[in-house]
C-alpha cells in the first residue's frame, strides 16, 4: 500500500477498532488534508496528490505567517521550501528555525528532514547575465531541493555568444535546461537551437524602460522559433525549477 495513504488508513482503523471516537476521527481526517494555523491554511494532502508537499510563497507574508506555515509542515515530517524570503524576514525568525538553511541569492529557506529520490541525470541552469542570478538561483535551489544534480552556467548571454559556445559540453550533458534571461530574452532561442533536450525559458524583469519589467523578454521567448522551448512567467525561477525537476525524474 502507498505509504502516503497509510496515515489515513491508520485513522480509520482506529475508529473501526473503537480506540478513537467519531469526533476524534473526524478531527484527524480533516488534519490529514489541511491544517488551519491562525490565518494560514496548510494543504497537507498536496504531497499525496502531487508527490511534493506544499511550498510556502514568502514574499507577501509576514515573518510570523511564514513561521506558522513552516512549523505546520515541519511537524508532519515534510521537507520544507520557502521561496521569496527577504533576508530581514529570515533573520526575524532565524532563532526559531535553526535547523533550516537560508539561501541568500535565491531568497529561499530549505529544510530537508527526509531525502528525496536522487537522480543521476542533470539539470543545467543557464543565465544570460549576472543580473539574472537571483531568479536563476531560485530555480537551482528548487532543483537541488528535489534531488537533482545542477550544472550552473552563468553570464553567457547573446552579447558575447562565444561564452555560451565554450560551454557546449556542459549544455549537452543536461537532460533538461532552464534558461534565464532579461533584456530582449534571446538566449533560450539560441540554446534551443543547439541542444536536443527540453528548454524551459524564464524571462526576468531585468532591462531598461522598453523591456516593460520583463514583458519584452516574455514575448520574445513565447515567439521563439526554436523547437522544444517552453516559457514560464516573469521571474518565476521556482516554477521553472519545479517543472525541470519533474521532467528530470520521469
């Protein structure tokens, strides 16, 4: 039997055996699916449905809200990933989550209480410029959190294409590539024309006025003439990393 079903089966067995009352059973069944912690409701059933526990989006949460969600997941023995956490928010709760790790560039918090299945195939995280590092590291940390070896290839944008071409062996070593670029967003098209693997393009909000906060890069990537290029939302390093992990685990 699937080990993710076992807790619910144990609850129902206890009711069947008479060791748990109806009210206790209903409370435990509800807790197996979700948990309310003040104004935070944590989806505990997500791991069973999708294979991964809920991820906490921290950008617009208070430190206290992040901590409540973190503790709810940690108490269940889940691995915990919190994205978009400003350093000052982490520092406000650091003393209460001393077993977690803060990734400054990625603005992420991770806690690994149990290992994920490690795969041997690799994911390449490719960035056009160092200005894209925060988004790229969010993708890289996400990939590593889910048990994927990561190749980091940074600052290889199309303004100096020879920099990218000098890394071809590493590009072709990867099973899936996440390509992060701002400005006009041309890099994923170039990479897509050089490799026979899926390319996940991530537009960033890096650029001057007419980049429109990443919209120019987004439209450029959506209109890529290279086959095998898919696009996530602007600055969505987590979404790209999660999808890359799913592909890499297939």
